[in-house]
């Protein structure tokens, strides 16, 4: 009997493959790869945003406040092993997951 693959399973497999390739590239170049930037809150001159980057074997998610007269401030930071991040992200927000997948596909060519 053949196993039927759902769209979510296919997206997760595709994401994991591209994320692994981005992590290898980031490790070789010593330059982190930005997976996504998500604005949480904006005011006239300042902003709070979440930024996720892949650096070698880890994905780092930081909540940063910056702009105007506010010096950049890291409010939160989460570090995930590469294999744990995709499940966390898709549970958190499918929209951000798809945006991150699109960024990976733009940068990591087959």
C-alpha cells in the first residue's frame, strides 16, 4: 500500500531540506541567513520586530526593539537546533512559516 503524503507533510519536508542547505551555507560563509522578519508593534519612530536567522547548526529567534531615540534592545532570544525549529514555527504561525519557506526558496536554488 502506498503512503499518501499530505500538503503539510510535503511543505515540512521541503522546508527542512532548504533549512539544512541554508545552515550549511551559513556555516561555510560565517554569515547568518535571515529566515524572516516579522513586525510585532510599530509606533511613530520605533518598532518591535521578531527576526529569525540560521547560523550553522542553530536557528536564533530574537525580539528586537529599535528606532527613533530608542537604542536597539534585545527583549527575547530563543535558540533552536535546526531539526526542532520547523515544527515550532509551523505551530506558532503558518503564515510566517510560509513566508520563511518562500525566503529560503528565493535564496537556495536547486
